[in-house]
C-alpha cells in the first residue's frame, strides 16, 4: 500500500480527510468494478503533468482487461488526454472512438474523484466490448448502479464517511444479491440471488414493485431482537449494515443511498445469506466457553490434589516426608494458578506478569516461614502461550524456593526476579529471566579439562533443580546458568526462545 499512500502525502493541496477519502474508496471499489463489469484504475498526478497508476481492481463478474498489474506504471499516451480532460472538467469523460470503444474493443471512461470542489485523482473504467452481446436486465441494472456510484464520486457523495464499519464477518457482495430501490423504498429490481435469500426467510413470492420494509417485517418472528437500524437500511435512507434472522436463517443487509447534487433518488441494498457463518460463530463461542470450563475444572482438580497433599503432609511423622509433600503441593498449586488465569479469558495466552507476581510472593512465603524475605519483580514478561507459561512458572517457582532455602540460608534478604526480551542473532525473539538473591553466594568449582573459567553450579542439587534442568532443556528449549552477583549472592539466568509463543511486538 506504500505506492498508493506516498504520492498523496506529497500533494500540497490535499485538505483534511482527502487521502482518507481515497483510501475509503479503494477499500470499497470492488463493489463498483463488479457492478460495472469493468476494470478500475486509479490515476494520480506525478507532479510533472503526467499520471501514475496507484491502484487497480479487477471485476469478479467479468473477465479482466489488464492481464498484468498496471500499478506503478505511467498513463499510456492514448489515455493521457482523456484523464487530463476529466481532471480539469471535473466531469465524466468517455473515449472519443466509435461507440466509446477504442481499437481493442474496450470502452474507457475517465471519472474524476472530486471532493470539496477539487479533483483529487481520476479513475478510468475499462469495459471489454469485444464479446458484446445483448445485455440482460441484470447486466443493464448492474451497469446503471455502477454508473450511479461513479457519478456520486464526481460529486464527492460516495464513499460516505458516515458508513460505520462492522467487525462481523459476512459483508455482502454484488454476486450474493442486489436490490435496487426507488426513493420511497419500493423494489425496482431484485437479482435472482436476492430473491432466493429473502425466500429463505419466509414465504416471499416476489420483491419487485413492493416495499422492501413491508415485505421483510412480517417475516420476523421475534421482533424484540430486531436491530433498530433495520428500517433505515430496508428503505435505503442510511449507508448502514444490519442483520435479520428468522426461521434459523441469518441475512446480512447493506444499504447504499443513491444521491445527486440535489436529493436522494434511490438506493442499493446488498444482501447475503450468512446462516452458515453465524452457525460457525456460535460453535466457536461454544468451544471457547467449553475450553474455559475445562481450564476451570482442571484448576479445581489441581487445587483438590494440593489440598490432599497438604492434609497428608500434616499426618507425616517424618520431617523429610513432610517437606517432600509440601514441595509437591507447591508445584501442583503453581500449575493450578496458570489454569485459573486461562479460565478467565478466551485466548490460550496468559498475562504472565500478573500471574508471576503472585507466584513469587507465594513461593517465598512458603519457603521462609521463619525468615524475613522480600521479593521484587523487574521488567515485563507480557502475554505467553499456555504451553510456555506452565513450565516457566514451575521453573521460576523452583528457583525462588531454592534462592530462599539455600541462597539466603535462614537469613533475611531479597529475591529479585527480572524479565526482558531481546532480538537474538537469528532475529528471533528471546526471553531472558533472572532470579537473584543477596545471600551467601556460590562456590566456584575448578574448570574442566582445558578450561580456564571457573564453573558455577548450585550447591544443592535436589529434585527441584532436576525439575528445573529438565523443564528448561526439554519443555522450554532454553538454557540455564548460575553466576555470582557483583554485590554478593547468586544470579540464575534462564534464556528461552519465543518461537511459537504469543508475545507482544
């Protein structure tokens, strides 16, 4: 989209909203191309008296005239005078050849995009007449509708900034169904697909010659659920989109009022049967609810297991056995905390900063019943996928517990957890987590054969450290290392690649 945007930013006479208006046009001009059965090319001045193609759209209702993309190319010599005349006159200009067609059998029209009395750009419409045949009523109506929309462009009346955007899938297209209304909302023409769509809502014999609003109203079973914008869309008075549902059929409608410089003279209503889309949407909502419920039940079950372990530990006479059960209880509770967070949202991502803040304090408190241990958190994890969040939470839990029990060694102190992200050499993002304590520190071990640098490792290699090494190496595909803090104490550094994990850019 850079080619489309850059020339506009350099145009000094563009006023507020002019570039946005052209962007709105290009975002919706597939509609015009389909109605006109023609290729559309948007030409923009190059500042030297010529024109450059900045956007192009092919019709889906007919074959294309351009077999190569013209975007970025200068206007052909035979087309330049037509484009220049349209820009200067601010009127639609047609090629001067016989019947408006050139030597290739293509009818070309140049339509200036006029806003606030200024020509901003020019659209050329290229209609292939080489395979001309007697047009059907549908084709003639479509072409008339396309011509009306292009004429509104020369008046600055379309596209309309008042058109609200909808986040719901299933925007209607020309081929899905088109209805043309007069100024009173009476149907002048309805395509076969449009008639079929309304018949699925209920018993509809014909639409032509009838008020679309009066035909639709009896088809609605539960009028309490009717969108308040529906009457304005069915009469073509506002450029809005709405949806109706009846007998298990969902129909989305989009209205485009047709205006000239004096008044509104009719409207187009596009319609599309989106019943299958809405059924799938409901399935997705149901699946999301089911997933949340599963996480909630898993969390409850894990909390039950943790409570059973706690009860069992209180009955243990062996101190070693009691400590083992307490550690198992903490690990189960950590996993339960992740599932509790997942059960509160739709996505499979965890706000890890909120989760780990609670987990750090809990791990330190449980591991230091007779110590005054402070905890601190620096940096930001962001959102992590559950596949990454669960093992990482267990790793941090074990490292904090180890820092309290073996780093501080029954003395008061501070345990700090920090997290930051950085781009690795291969441009993949890495998460680095450090757990520090200001305790007694590490004992350096002699370097291995041929090595010169002392090796640091935890003095205590129990089950917790075995769990940490296993999770970091297999589940997280990361690395872990121990080193002394400059001010005394121990620093453990865990580096985890973020490939496949959810993260903020």
